[in-house]
C-alpha cells in the first residue's frame, strides 16, 4: 500500500491548540467497524457503550517534563535538550538544538547552574548522548526545570502541565502523552468501575518516534521505532478472564493496543510480559486480542492512522475522518476522540 492512501485534508484551524476545559466534555465519534456507521456523542457518554462483561486497558505511563532550555558554556548561547532514553550512569540519549553547536565536548547549563551537562557522544540519526551533573534526585530537578515536550503542531504554551498527563498516569518515562486517555476524569473512571467493567493498566513509554512521519512511499518499507512496555500478571489475568466470559477487551489508545498485540499469544491469551516493542500495525494485520479501541484523531499518512485503518478498514476510517472535519471536531493530542467498536 502507498503512504498517500492514508492522506486526508485537514484545515489547520481544527488542530486543537489547548485542552478543553473539562476533560470528558470532549466530543466522541463512534464508528462501527463492520458497517462504517458513525454517531456523534460526548466522551462522558462512553458508559452507554460499555457492558459489565468488558474490560478497559489503559496506559499508565507519565510524561517526563523532558524539554530543557539552557545556555551553552562558555558564551551563553541558547540551547534546547529533549530527553529521549535513560542510558544509565546519568547519561541520556537526547535530541539537541542547535545541533551544529552541540558537538562532543559541548558544555551546557540549565537553571543558573542547578543542572549542568556535557555532550559525550554523537549517535546514529544525529541524537547525542549527554551526561548530566546535579545535586539530589534527577526527576525532582526535572520537575523543577523541565517543560512538557508538546508535539510540534501545538504552538500555544501549556498553562497547566497536568493537562498533558492522564489522571491515572503513574510511571514516569514517556516523551509524549498517551493522548486517548486525556479524556478520562476520576469520576468517569469510577462510574465505569461501578458498572462492573474491569479496568486494567499497562505501561508503554511513548517515544517521539510516534510523531515521526512515514517518508517511504510504500508503507511496508517504513522502519518502526521501538518503545518499552510492561504488562502485569494482574492485567493479563483480567484480559484472559474477560475473554473467557465473552466480554470485549477495549484498548484506550494505540499505545495500549500495541502493548497487548506485541505480547498476546496467537489465540489471544496474555501473560505477564516486559520488553521493547517495534510492532508495526497496518492493513492486513490480524488482531489477536483487541476488540474495540478508544483513540484520538491521528495525523494524515502516520503509522497511527494506518493502525486504526487495520482495525476498521481504510475506507471506513477516511470516511469517518472526513465526517469529523465536516462536523468540526478538534484533532490530534488535545482534540476529540473516537470509539471504534
């Protein structure tokens, strides 16, 4: 298939720049993946589409405030460092700007010297290994000095950093939010649990590769980025029990989907697992465990629109997206949601 097969026309004004005031008042487009039928709802109505036999699987990864703005030493020219992967021993793999002035040996300062760093290696793809020096606990220093690494299509400054976290986020490690979960409130989760719906958590640390465009003309030639994910025994048991009882396994977000599909046995059963996944899901893929998906609207020609097309069919997805454009839904990270069932 061609990458251009997954293009749709999106007016810039429909790209949400700020979160909606109340998380669960975002809109919800439901899509029947068999018939292509759609309906317009609000996210707080999600309970109308769930049954006590179902389980919801959510990604509890928490976004690191991984964007550091500082100065190069000596001289004080501005620099930006984006933390990607913890390599241990105070060393992180990072994206840096300006790249030409941050070669091996470059020294950096953040927060008036509260955090200092040195570029120690250039790695494949242009990333840098950066060794940091600080007093105390690095994550506490980051909470103080770091900013949220918002996607490039969001130009507005985020007023409340917690709005780029899900209300159930727990395990620090993502470079971007698992955005389908941003619509949930604690009250809505309580209502869902009170219905008898099982709620389970996986962890997948979202990498910035999630925003990397597909540059190849033929989708099969794209190389997928790798991300670290974990499924607990408790969550595996919940999924197996749900399936045995005839219920649906409903993934919240493509990250939860990719985690489960990476580790599910061919018969759809799950067991506790952990490791790196580079699973690439596009039309033709046979889903082993996911029965329904809650997801946001994705970028044209992205691996994520390919994943939802694998689940619901390319024509159904593009028709639904075109309807969402006509109905002026809000798109991408701070935008509205879909329930594909």
